C-alpha cells in the first residue's frame, strides 16, 4: 500500500488534465500489482472497482489524499529513509568525483569512466534527478573519450533523455534538447556510423513533447545542426 502511495504521486504529477485512466494503467505507471491498486483505490474512494474501471484525475487526487491521511506515520518513516539514502548517495558522489578527478589528472580516463559508471549503477536510484542527468552526461563524455562501445553510450543517451522527460513540461523538454546537444558533441567525435542514428532516435523521442510545448523551432534548429532529417508534418 505504501509503495502505491508514492507511485500514485508520480502518476498524478504526469496526469493530463481532464483525462481518465483505468485502474490497470494506474497500477502499471505506479509500479505496483493490479491487485494492490484495486484494493488501495477501492478503500480510499469507498467504492467497488474492477481492473478496467476508469478513474478521473480528481478521483486520483482524492484517493491520494485519503491514503496519505491513513498512512501518515508510515509515509513519514519512509520519507526519512529516502532522505537518508539520498544523503548517503550524495556523500558517495562527492568521494567518487574526487577519485575521477584524480584519475583524469594522470590521464587514466578508462578507469575514470569505469569508476563513474559503477557509481551510477549502484546509487542512481537514490540521487536527485538533476544529478542523475549530469552523471549521464559525464559518462557519455568520458565513455566517448575512452573507446566505450556504442551500445554503452546509447544507454547513457537513452537514460539521460528519459530522465529529462520524466515530468513533461516546456522546461523539461528544453533540458532534453540541451542534453542531446551536449551528447552530440561526444558521440559525433567518435566517428562511429551509429552515432547519427542514435541521435536521430533520441530526437524522435523528444519530438512529441517539442510539439506539445511549442518548441518545434528549437527542435528543428538542433536537428539541422546535427544533420538529422526534419520532423514529419
């Protein structure tokens, strides 16, 4: 139930205004079982629900408020734990960056990249999104300079774009475009034939958001600079 509360918060933050979603869709987005979502929503809304019943944004907010009232002690304890994990991860980040800088100072870029990528794999879930995004950019930069394979670089690119667009907005879309712009410097310098294709795929991922938030001109300017085909109209 507690996992559903935190998951529902994420779902509501991305919920389009005046729209409805099924219980199954909510469960999938919240990252919990369908049975958990059905039980939690039925209890909080005081009504029988089926997996394909639809819930409005207003009802979802009502359900979240009710669950937060019921579970406020458990939620406070979970939030303290989350904060502790975040503080530990940030402290580890500071130490890791010191190691990375020391390795780069002696021109050991390969081990600097391995050190940073290992850190991300271990701590990323506990770090703030902006720091995760910065780390993806750092790993792309170091990886491209140390002959990391293109599959690894593609994963950093994909992860960074997904992080930037996690909560869609005009600012988030601009962040995604900025991330791709910086990534293009690293990827294109590898001279790998797949680089342009990876960037084109990343731009396609941002395309819908660019249209939604009236950023087509910014999207097209970046695409032109990278010699990527124009958006379909």
